């Protein structure tokens, strides 16, 4: 089962590896991970998407709480969730329909040159998955996902 | 303005540190130069850094204070890992200071550089890599606070060499104020009320006493509770001494090598109140069969412990002593009548007395040796190593006080006992310090005998010598068809008598009861550290025994019951 976690920690060196170590130490997978400082505070926010059973997940959240550097753990709450994806496609091919696809997904052209166009979509992970499926027909050259950013609402 | 090295010494002094255990080296030179100049506390030069960590650990267990160790970077630090992990597994307060290469060299694979905080991370309560001189006083203060508060544990501070040389302002904080760390000591009153009603309804309530009762100094509160309510109690290896040995409500140790009565009590109780215990697999056996008929109350300062293995019906986060006193307040008007439950337990006890063994006059039995020591020196401070001898000590020595036993419970670290005994000897000046080891374990950190001699500290070491890695041999006997793979030490032993003498110790090798008693009295008289190599029966097993993974009521019991453990 997919799990979303948002952890507020002290913004200090070594903290991220402590958090990640809790997952690796239990052989638990991290599907996505994003980290950034929270402006104007001494804290950082670490967003983690993982999957697993109830018991292990409960231990992970308790252990996260237990870390000396952890301030707050948000889990299993209603999150606003966004993920960004960049896709690079060759402009030589037939790009019919791309416009409306971008419109449907609130996408933009982030960059282009005489060879490639890089498009950007910002949405929930599910919708980013769908977008990536659809965009396949334009033979994307490369793609980069950001990992999920979360905020409890 | 003072140097970082001096700040370390000042902080240790302000924390009331009496003794630190350590070993110098290049990156630690500034610290050692400062140690040389001060007289506020003693530095003990161990002979191996693992010894420093175990000695700090032994000191902490016996004294209840924070143990401190200082080592150099690279190999100095890596040698302490087993000791840190040992302290972590048993929640022992410790501050380990390791030197690190200079900040400018970190990350360059410099001589004796290792990612120390990266290596200690999974086995410390918290760790610091000090990057600036400004943060050093705060880090030192926090380290001691974190080590001793909440669920205690080891804290590691890695300090680069340049930080120990440069000067800064030393303002030692008077308090710690961390937004992210605030342990809960007071139990939730509503949960305690709920538990109180369950307790008053219970027909077969049982306390389950763990090491947390010792680290939180809750023995007094628990004894009061037991006296008033008459609720019987089992304990773990780490909980020995919380109740007096012959307290009528003390059902003694439970678990893999626990008594029949204790394990049956766990299996039959209808309310199990866990106090600072963590449901280790050595206690629970097969978890689906564990305390199957009972509602579970789990009291622990560490929320991650609660419901980790066995789901708790009454989860209470808090200090054991505080919670049990609150619980007593709730039930103190109530008249408990548990006589039926007690008679059930008495019946179990008469069936298979806890603990029993078959004595012999031909060959020394380890249980007899331990009993004899308990008779002659009932108030000795006991240290054990790991193996059969450890379990026999737990079963047969009569512990009447907390902090009388130092043993590696959670990690089961062989080589623990000699250095730990060194630490205990510093905590308990002029008291009898008695170390029981196996012939295998004794060799693992034997170099610390030299430290004991150098420091003029006296420890009586008893090697229960079966010329086997006995505990492993026992499993091979029972579960591997007597294939004694790499456990037979017969004819491949050092002459322990001569070896001990070369370290400046008094030594004896004994084979009979008379010889043992004589040697033991000699040791008590001697001012030196002593070693008695006791030749014991080779194939003695620790019983009862619950095979790994079996339910704890499925015990392999002693066959013949001739000698009952005498009062
Ligand atoms: C460092 C370490 N290595 C291996 C073990 C596994 N082990 C547990 S008990 C034991 C045998 C101990 O033998 P000995 O010290 O002679 O004591 P006895 O069991 O004979 O009393 C071993 C090898 C361990 N606990 N610790």
C-alpha cells in the first residue's frame, strides 16, 4: 500500500541520512524522496513516498518521531500533493495533439532549441504517471521526475 | 577564549565526570595534551578501544551515571563500535568522544579518516560531527542530556582535530532547550485509570519487569506496588535485582532460560503489565502463543517500544516509576485477593523448582560455584560475559538490589566482561567486584587485565571453564546431532594461570569444591585482580530451555531434581 509521509526536521547535516537510514535499516523501500529547507525557519521538510504493510509503517513513523532531530511527522493525513516532471522530445517528429495534451495536464514548454523541446507538467503523481503513458507516442528522449512534494491541508 | 580541547575537559568537569576511559592517537593529541594538564577527573588508559567503550558502559550500569570514553580517529573509533552497539542495545547512558581528522581533510581519504558518524548512526541514540568551535559547548551539553534522559543511550561526538586546537568563547549552557527532543515522563492519567480498573478485575495479573526499571531507578516504587497489591512478577535478565531475590512475589527470570513457574505465569496470566521491558524474542518465544490469555499493558518511556512486537491493550508512555506510583494511587483502597492465582503458581514451583540442578562431588558444577559465591559474598557486584555461564549466574546468583548485575543482554557481546568489570571497579570503589566468564569469552578482551593491574583495581575473575564454547555446544548437542563444529577448546587453551600471572594478577586453577573455596577466600584477601580458572563439568546444559521459536510453555526441563537451589 502506498504511503505518504512528511517529516519536519532540524536543518542540519547528517539528518537526512538518519531519516533514510531508518528505511534502509529495515529493508524498506523509498519510492520517492524530496527535501528542502523551510524558508525562515531552522527546519527542513522531507517528503517520502513508500509502500508496505501496517506494522512496519507504524514502526517507521514511531522511529521517525524518536529521532532526536525530528520536530514533527505528518502521516496518513490529507495532503496536497504535487510532483513535477520534465520531458524532452525531438521536434522533428509529428507533434500533432501535443498542444491539447499539454493543456489537459496544465503543462508548459519549459525550454526549446532547434533540436529538442522540454515540457513540464506539475500534478499529482497519479496524473504524472498517466501523462507519461500518453506522451510515449512522441518518443520522449529523456524524462526527469522530481519526487513528491507534500503539504498537509 | 579557550581551545576546543580545553572546552571538552571543562564540560566533563561541569558534568561531574569522575573517570573517562580512552586511548590516544594522532587526531586526539590536542585532547590528550589537555587531559595531561588537568586534575578534575581521571583518565584510564585501556589496552584496546573496545575496552574503553565497555568500561564506560560498566561504569554507567553500576553507578547510574553517564559513562565516558575518548578515542582517536579511524581505527581508534572503529574499535569502539561493538561497545557502542552493546550500550545501545541495553539503553546505557554513554558519551563517546572520537577525534576526527581536520575539517579541511574530511572527505579526502586522509590518513586515519573514516566516516565515524556514518558508522555509528544505527547504534547510537544521537550523534554529532562538530563543524565549528562555536557549537562545541552546546553539543557537549546536549550530548550528556540526551544520553541520560528519556530512554538512555550512547551519544557519539566526532570532533575534528582543528576544532580541538582553535580557541573560542566557552559558555556552557545551563540548560538544554531542544525543540525536537522532549521525553514524556508522566503517564497519561486516563490510560492509567483504565489500567487500574482492569487490574482490580483481573484474577491472574502479572508484572513483567525489564531493564527500564533499573535505568529509571524505579525499584523502590515497584517494590511498594508489589507489597500492597501482591501482584506477582517475573523479570528479564536486565531486570534482575529490581525485586529482592526472595521476595515472595518474585517469580524470578522468565524466557528462554527462565524458570518453569515464570514461563507458566506468563502463559496463564490474564493481565500482563510490562514495565520497561521490550518483549525480546528471548522472552516471548513464539509470539502468537505469548501471554495468549492476557490483556497487555505496556509501560515504557520509549513510544517505539510499545506494541512493536505484542499489541498493547493499555499503551502508556512514561517513566516506569512515575506510572507505577500513579497506578498504585488508583488502586490503593482496593483489597486484592489473589490467593487462587498464588496457589496455582506455587503448584508450578513445586513441580519444577526454580532453579535446580544435579550436584556432584566428583566434578565441579558451575551452578554450585555460583551458589557458593553468592553465599560467601552476597553483596558482590556481578559482571558476566556471554554464554552458559551468564545464564547460570542469572539463574543462581541471588540479586537483591538493582545495578548489582552488569551483563550484555540485548546484544550478547562476548568480550564484554573484563573491561566492564574495570568500569564497575571504578564505580564501586572498595566493594567486591566479581566477574564470571567462560573460557571462550575470557580471551576476547583479556588485555584489560593489564589495565586493572595498572590502575591497582581489584576484580575477581572466575572462568567457568568447560573447554567448550559452551552455549553454542549446547545447541549443537540438542539441535545439530552433537556435531561440535568449531566449539571444542580442549587441548587448545592457554594456561590461564600463567597468562593471568603475566598480567600481574593472582591466579589459581581449581578442580574441586575445597580448592575453589580456598582459592576464593585467597582472592578476597588479595589486593590484586585475581583469576580463578575453574574446571567444570564439560557437558552441563543450561535448563530449562525453550528452543528458539517455540512457545515459552514448551520447556526442556531438567531430568532429575536432586539439589534445589537452597535459600
Ligand atoms: C562477539 C561474539 N561472538 C560470538 C558470539 C556467539 N556466542 C554466544 S555464546 C558463545 C559461547 C561462549 O563460550 P564461553 O565464553 O566459553 O562460555 P560458556 O557458554 O561455555 O559458558 C558464542 C560463541 C557472541 N555472543 N559474541
